[in-house]
C-alpha cells in the first residue's frame, strides 16, 4: 500500500467532502481516503499495482472539483 496527499480545490462544505471521499473510495485499489475541508486535501491509501495518482486526480475532477 502507498499513501499520497492530493490537493483538492473547490470544496465548500461537508457535502463536498463526502462527495470527494465517495469518488476516491470508488476507485479500484483504494483502501481509504481521508478528506479535509480545512486543508483542502485528501490523504489516500491505495495499491499502486491497481491505481495511480492520475486516476485519483481524474476521479476528483470527474466529481466537479479541481486536483492540481
């Protein structure tokens, strides 16, 4: 397993946090996602043999948020 912090822009409320958490945990290979509204980031633990950071960022962007 590998952990990475991904910047998430555009979150304004806890509903946004839930949305980002849900899309990240829906990515194959993701074990957990801890999303922080205050820090505007997500700490994601995933299996690098199954998922990569590009897929995580794409999931965030597909949900309507920015992952620079």
